[in-house]
C-alpha cells in the first residue's frame, strides 16, 4: 500500500473524527512529517474529505485537521 492509501484508510476508519498531520504521521510512522501534510492536502482535494482548522481527536490541539465527511442520508 502507498502512504496515500494508508492515510486514506486510517482517516476513513476513524471517521468522523479529525486528525492533525503530526498525529497522522505518528500513527502511520510517516517520516518526514511533511509527507503526512502532503498526503492530507492531496486527500483534501477529494469531495469526501474535509481539511480545516479544528480540534485533533488524538492530541486535542486546535490546528489544521482532516476528516472523512459522513455520507448524507436521504
């Protein structure tokens, strides 16, 4: 699996919780951390992901986070 696929799977698996790049890098053992940032930005370009300032569900800090959007019912 690629780093992008790993990030997508992790974020999707924890939906609707949000995660910051630092915590994503730690959880997936991505080095350098900037690589996690790059993949988060890439995923944010997809309609099913949302990247904005918010609270990270892992570290609790308010910073840029990414989450998978929940499907709308109806």
